[in-house]
C-alpha cells in the first residue's frame, strides 16, 4: 500500500480507528474536515454543506488563489464541481474517484451534503498558514 507521497508505507502494525473518533477536526464555513492519522498515513473525511465553495470557505484560511494541494478522493455522497486554474472542470457525484492536481477550486452544487473521503493532501487542507 502506498502513502500520500506514493511510497510504500513503513508501518508493520494493523490499525483501526473510527472516523467519528478522528485525531483532528477542522471546521470552516459550510464544512468540516475529520482527520485520522497513523504514522505516515493521513486520511480525511470532508463534509461539505450545500453552498460550500473553496473561494468563500478555504481561500481565507489558505491565503492562496486556489488549492495548491493534490488530492485522491472518493465521493461518498452529494455533488461537487472542481475547476482548474486553466478553466477546465469536472463534476463528481457518489461513487466517483477524483484525482486532482494542484491549482483548483471546488463548489458543492445541488441541495445535498457532499462527503468526500480523501487519501492525499488533507494534512495541510484548511490549515491556517
């Protein structure tokens, strides 16, 4: 199994933790991030409410034009649109795998909460600089 940097994990111990007992929870406008950490692995569960947009919710925290992190995620529920700085975009819904390079923004569309399980990039997401 690979960690967030694509390298083989060094852990040799089996691990279990429920996301409801997350190691860290970050809240922001129209959302929250729950993080479970084990050695060099960080997994995040993003829960985004209708009306969430990166520009309004995360940009004031990150203080960057767009998200500078890479993400590999799986959409559990709801719908989200990701737009790259170059203008290209993609819409994701339940069951979709997202692979996002840096330089993007995101916005929840529709009237349902959006949950994304993210395997990379979450350690620094919504973390004040």
